[in-house]
C-alpha cells in the first residue's frame, strides 16, 4: 500500500489541525479512509488515504 496526500494544511495556522481534521472527516463521509498525519519536515498536517500499490 502507498499513501496519497489529498490536501495539506500549515501547522502554524491559528486553527491548528482542526481544518485538516474537518477535511478528513468530510472525505470519510464520502467513503474514503482519510486520516490526518503530521509532516514535521514541512511543518504541515497532511490528509492522506491509502492506495493499493501499482506494482501488484
């Protein structure tokens, strides 16, 4: 499995991870298994989904 980034949100945003969590919740409402992860190198919250690997 590989992860695909759907959207990213700056960690320094005054709302913190809330915007990312809301975006992920909306995607889950559409049937996607979206989750929020932190990218420390970019200082951002990422909304990701798992995708099957193309080499299978």
